[in-house]
């Protein structure tokens, strides 16, 4: 099995890290049955007690579930109840969206700061590549490609931040904002500005500059929030005007 033997103290943390990374990388997919405790212990070079402790942590993270009499299965649903509560709580109006962006701004900045201090070379390269992909999409005027690259960029930053709680909250926030993303992409010039933000965030993370990465990310989210708010106001004004003309 594709695991590395654990030789450090508090070895259950290393077990958690390896299984978590393989689930996130898609090597284990949702619903797939994991090896038994005995098999995992043999692969990692640890006792079954260490495996049980790791399973408890992975279960609390929402990544796996133990089924009575059946075994351990991949769940890959980080903090599902919290995420679901966030998604159901947002209202589709300017004030609520603005407060959501305010919340997201703080989390994204924290993720960028953490990513700058924890990222591996491969993770830094993935962040830079995703940022460049948004820039190419902006030049091509391809909103679909920009949206995909933007999602990849922010996911890469979250992965490099290496904080499952932060990851879960940001994933939930982005899910709540799905309905307003197109408002931003459809505005001429907005994706080019955002791509420039992405490049600066990526450069700061690659250079290990936590404070700079956080500041650049804050500016990026603030710009997105301001742009979306303007579109929402214009849309609301248009609807009110139409209602006045057709009582």
C-alpha cells in the first residue's frame, strides 16, 4: 500500500496526515473501503492502538466513518454539520452577501498567511500555476476557464495552509457564493484585475511572506466584494424601476 512507515513520536498524527492527504488527492474516493486496522498498522509500521487513535481524529474531521461489522470507509465530508449550517444560513441579498464576504476576507487572509509559512515547493508551484491560469483565461476572455482556475487557485492556497478547520469553513463559504460568482465574472475587466491579485498573492506565498500574502488576499476579496455589491445594487434598482413602470 502507498504509505510510509512512521518512526516519530505521536505517530498517530503522521498516520492522520498521510491518510488525509491521500483522500484529498483522490487516491481514496468517497465510499471506498479502507484497509483493516491490522493492514494499516502493518503498512505504517505501528500498532493497532495508534491506528485506532488516528481513526478517531479522521472521523472527527469528517474524512472517514467506521461501519459496524463492515470496516472503515472514506467519507470525505469535512465538518458536514457546520458546513451545512453555513450554507443554509445565507440570504441572497446585498447585506447578507456583504457580511459573508467580510467573513471570507478574514479567513482567506489567514489561509494565505499560513500557506506562506507552511507550503512545500510543490504547493507553491501549484498556487503560481493556478494564478497564471486565471491570467490566461482573463486574456482569452474565457469566463468558464477563469472560474475553474480561480477555484483551483483558492483550493491550492487552502491546501498549503494545512488547516482542516479553515479548509472546511472556506469551502462552505465558497459554496454559499456560487450564485453570485457569475455576477463578478460577467463584468468587463474584473477578471483581469482579479488575476493580477492572484499573481501577487501567489508571489508572496512562494516567497514565504506571510504578512504580504495576507494583505494581498485581503485586497483581492475586498475588490470582489465591492464589485459584486455594485452589481447587486444595480440589479435591485432595475427591478424596482421595472415594478414602478408596471404596477
